[in-house]
C-alpha cells in the first residue's frame, strides 16, 4: 500500500504542500480536507469583489478542486472538516464519517478573525473567507451607511471598497493613526490625512458595544445600517493546542523544515510561526506569499528533497484608492524591541522625471541600526512604483545590506517611471549623513 499524506486545509499553503509533494512523489497517496467549497483560494481578493471589480466567485480560486483531482491526482474533500486527529495513531476522522490513515500530516488550517464579544446580528459581518463573499456583498450593497471597525490592512481595504460603491463609511479605529501597527507615525499621518478626505474617520476610539444597527464607542454612539468587523486575525490552532508545541506568537512552532514537535507532522501558512530575517525572533506573518513558500518547503521535505524556509522579511502592501502603502522589515518600535538602535530618514519625492507628465508623490522611509549601519526596514507610501521598491528593500534585508550597500545598489532609470536619483537611493543617502 502506498504511503499517504493528509493535508488539513486547502488554502495557499495546503495546496502548495500537496502539489509539491505530488511532483516529487508520484506514488504518494494525497488527500486534502477543506471545510469550504473552495481550494487554492485568495482571501485578499474579497475587498475587490465587494468593490465590484469582478463578479465570478470562481476567480477566487487559482485552480478548482476538479483540477487537482484530474491533473495532479490529489483527492480533495471539500465541505468537509477534520473533527478528530489522533497524532499517535496517525489517523484523521472527518465530520462525514471518513477515517484517513496517514504517514505525513500537514496542518494548514489558516487563521480565524478576531471576534468582538457577545455580538450577533444579520447586519454584522466578519470578512474572512471568499466562500462567503457573494452573500456578504449582496447584503452590504443593499445598505447605505456602514461602519468599519479596525484601521489595519483589511479595515482600510474594506473602507475603500465600500466608498467606491457609494456607501457612507464610518471608519472607527482605536489607534492614533491609520495602519499604526504597520507604519511609523510620519507615514501613518500621511495616510490618515488621505483617508480623512474620503470617509468619516474616528481615531483613538475604543468600541464598547455593538448591536443590530448601532455601534457604541467610548466617545459616542453611531447609528448605521451595517457593521464590518476588521479586528485582525489569530492562528487557527484550537484543534492542536494540547497536541503540538505552540510558539510565543500563538501559532504552531516549527523548525525551518516546517516540522512541528511531532514527528511526521508539518505546519505551514497562517497557522505556523516563523522567524524574522532581521530580528531573528519568532514572528507570525499571515500573508499569502509566505504561506505558499512554507507549503512548498513542507511538501519538498515530505517528498524527500531537503529544503529550509529562511524566514520572513515581513513584506506587506495595501492600497487606498490611488495610494499604495507598504512596509518591509522592522518599523522603529519593532527595531527598538529587537535590541537595535534605530535611525531613520524619510524623504518625499516624485515618481517620474520632472519633465515627464503624470508624476505622483512618493514617500520613502528607511530605518537602519546606528551601530552596525545595517538596514532594518523600510516604509513607502506613493501613487505608483511602490511594490518594486519595497521588494528591493526586502532583498536588501534578506542579504543584510548596510546603508552604504543600499545607496550603491544600482536602480534602473526611465523618466516615465523613475528619477535619475531613485527615491530609495535618496533615502539611503540621507541615512549616510546620520
């Protein structure tokens, strides 16, 4: 009888692990258990679906369950949950009554939305899984005044989506500025001023009570038609809290091969902990590119090809209408917490040569360690060409660049999309003076 792999969760990490293992082990019997009707799905697309940028929910899936079954010979059990896992006996039991024995298990159960206590109602929404996107959009589109609670990435994206379809949006955030866990105050202020011009923004307000048609904070009460709760996410580790070692972040602890504390059991994606390449400390980064690579590593090792996940630089990006907002590495407070002595330079520039029409503002912040001069992180807010520069900083962090090396890194120049002194180079030059 061939050896078997069972994957719990059919998202990015799960299907990457299954696909990689299949490529390396054509003889392996592989089964994926997914609680919804979708696999290889893209939760990041939900705000854009709600904005009406596309209408076919199948576009949330990179590949369908039938593709994996016919083309990759991976059995996919959709609308199925694992309700019991015996790690000693190496057995998974599903809610459909099926019992699966395994030689390898990969846990890719993802994350769950943080919830507000004692909240129920037909007009209160958690935006988390694309399998529910159609129903949520239908209800939100029927409303006029909608509160979004939470000023993180999802809150900002939902505020943009709802504003774009003509809703009156109230964005309530307990932080002092938008995206305060991502950005330092200087670039956070830039984004906050931009958002204030589009939605009704309430900062430094803590939500105390939520009911059908209203939300009460420590500063006021707001009557609304609906409420979107974007409070963040937590790793979905409930089934394994007493079975596998949980890390300091609350996610499952793994080594660089994505192995857990139990032999033959791997974890990947939003359910798994990682290491930050700059600080060397345990971090939890629930983002799709990280999840896909973790899954690739787990599948590679199961397939017999020794592979290690090097860690994450924490590369994250979002947008609000015409502005893109990105961060990679450590912000200043994270750098101090990690034991560095951060120094920074923030510059404002343009995205194109002065004579080329259509130039947009771009703000670049670079952070370095005062002692070693090593680049620790960067933040960028701009109207275009943000992601490429963010990725350049990410590579610099992965390779341990100093400020001088960042300055001399050769940036391409084309008047239509850059200046001869690239904003990244300018920011590094400012740091050289520090």
